[in-house]
């Protein structure tokens, strides 16, 4: 098993002709047959890709042959399959987006980096506040013990949220963390810009912290949300690993996110296996009612049509199997 790998990486570095570079990069990835999502901008590169061990080796070597990326740090997860369906390389104005008036350059202004062990020690001090640098829905299925939940749905909202909520803590040390470390590269700069003097961030992010052989994810509660098909991964590798979130329907402990079956809602919500069956995948009775009135908005129809088509043409490739199993598993109604 574990024939596949998932790579997570980023680097803030000036990329000349970044649009042209994006096109070449997409070709490189497609030639290697990777899958994943990569953002490229003048300010750098940010990617998550999956592939076989051989493919991911090839990619890492190709990237490191480029002087700009020679010191790229890849976080590597083992996997039994791809974590994406397709390969995207998107050219953007920035790889981590803030409003123009809030933007910071991590190569010029950034917080102090902490290794997992140092971060673990700092978590336990009294003169710190711990700020989760991610979105609210990521926080909800897992976070560091004692961390402040930001009510942001988009990274752009952080500067205002900081002004509205953290002003009273300016005399404290601020610890920030995010999934792989990239968001903190800018978040710490924003904090410095907003009058905080002693700002730290977790080097390599939560995923690196979980893999540290000594710390093994201690003081992390719940799961870590990830932006690929796995949806969440385990971080606390001690016997303190717990579930902290609750099913939106029954309140039982659960850390499964699903999307509402109403195509006009599609709300990602926490739902236990039992309730997914019982509620047929709807997030609310409103959505159930809505689909009764608008039957064409029932995502199960799409699954059904897809599954039927695959069966009709005797297609049993990965995508077909997925559509058929999705239909059989939860939505046999
Ligand atoms: Zn439930
Ligand atoms: Zn819904």
C-alpha cells in the first residue's frame, strides 16, 4: 500500500513572467501525470499535488533544478490514492490574498518562526494568545487547545477581525498557526502592522507539527481540515487524539464534513454517518422542502444519471466506481 504521495509546498519568491511560467508549469505537471492544485503569482508558488512515488520524485527534482526553488521544503504524506481528480495550475495576482491596502511581503516583514518543540513549549505559557490563522469551518473540526477561533470565512477578513477582536492583547505574545504555514507568513506581517510586537508562527504548519517524532501533535484537539479529497487528517498521534466537533443534526460527536444534497445550497456541514442516511444528505428541513419543490436541484439525480451512464457503457474506471458507490452508499432513495 501507500503507493501514492501528497506533496504540500510553497515559496514566496519573485517569479518573473509568472503567467508564462504557469503555462510551462502546467505542461510539466501534466507530462508527469500529477494531479492537484497549484497557484502561481508574481509573489511565488503554492501547491498541493498527488501522484505515485515515482511521479512525485520526478516533480520534486524538476522543481529543485530551478535555482529559485532549490531550497523548497516539501511536506510529504503517504496515501493509497490520488487526493485530487484533476491537475490545475492557476495564475493569480497573489498566492495568499489580502486587500491591496492590507497586503504584506513575507520576505520583508514576518513573525518569528518556531519549530514544533518550541511551539509546544510556548503553547503552555501564560503570557501568550494563540490565534488560529484559518477559517472558522477549519477551526471547528480541530485546533490547538486554547486557540482563539476567528470568525473569518476568507483570509482577507483577518486584518479587520484583528482590529475588532484582539486589540486588548497587544501586550501579549501572539502565536499563530495554519495548515502548512503559508497563511501565517502573511498573517504575522499583518499582526506586526497592527501594533503587535511579539509575533510567532509555527514553522511548517500543523501538518509538520503532527509528524514531529518528539511532539507527535500534542495539544492538538480534533482533526486538521485539508483542501483535497481527504477533507481532514489526523494530527495528534498520541493517545490524546479526540473528536471535538458535533453532528449538526443529532449532536453526537463527529468530524465528518459532507455537502448538502440540495444543489442550490451545497452547504458543507458536519454530519455523522447515521444522520447522513436519515436526513438523506440534506443540511436542513428547509433544503429537503426546497428539493421537493425543485426536484431538479437534487444532487442525487446527478449521481444517479452519472452512475447509470457509466453502467450503460460498462465503465468501471475510478470515476465510475466512485459515482456508483456514492449512490449505493448513502442515497439509495
Ligand atoms: Zn448525527
Ligand atoms: Zn442545505
